[in-house]
C-alpha cells in the first residue's frame, strides 16, 4: 500500500501512537494516506477507533513481524471534533466504590498481556479490539467503569458502549498507569 507519509511510532505505548498520528494528520492534505508503524498491539484497536471518532478513514493494518502498519486516509470533509466521553471518574473514586462493594462492573480494555501482568481484582477483561463482538457479556443497565493504561483507550470504549445503549458508563482516569489500589496478576 502506498502512503504519502510514514510515521514511526515503534516502541511507543498508548496514548503516544495516537498523539503522534493526530499531529501528523493535522498537517496532511485531505485524501492523503498515512502509514503509522507501531509495535504496541493495542494500537490496532486504538487507531481504528480514533479514526472512526474523528471522521478519517481507517483503511486497515498489515502485520510485518512485530511491526503493525496502520493505514489511514485523511477525511476530505471537515474533520469531526474529537469527542471525549462526558462521564469520568478518578482512580481514587473507583477505589472507594470497590471498597463499598457496590454492584458495579470494572471493565479493563487493555490487551490481554497488559491485563495479565497487573489488573484490578474481579475486573472483566475485554480488549478494545474485541469489545464490539463481546458486548453481549455486559448488562446495559449495570454501572460500568472502564479502565486502560492512561484513560485514552477506555475513553474510546466508553463512547462505543454509550452509542450502543449502555446507560451508566464511566471512564476511569488516569488509569492503571497510576493505580495505587489493590492489584493482582495471573
């Protein structure tokens, strides 16, 4: 696939591949294609969801060894304003909710490997890239608190669930990178 611009985001973790993509995308001409090279496995779902939320066309991802090559076409229309999920809760607030044994669901949308090494006990692991296909595992009327590493991937997941009719969804920020509560691993 031919790209007008190649962006090297190898070795960067969420949210940096998207931050760098956004910056380069702002400088591209409408209709031009960017190739984003990344090694973060979560970038596949992240870049696709980001493109959809901003109106750019996600063309696909090619895997070459450890490198994921994501292809996006800049929208020829006015770019949609990047949305943020309006319902946000802090790590500390979530920790209090967990301590009070409320009937809530904590959904971790990081990749399986990230989840396996360190996660909040009793969380449900559904990587962002699998969320669409696995929404039936969630109850639309239950309070759902979504975590990821930094709050960016979880923001995209919260928007996706809300669009599908989930009524009480919260994005947990700043996420597992700064989580000081109880954790476990497999």
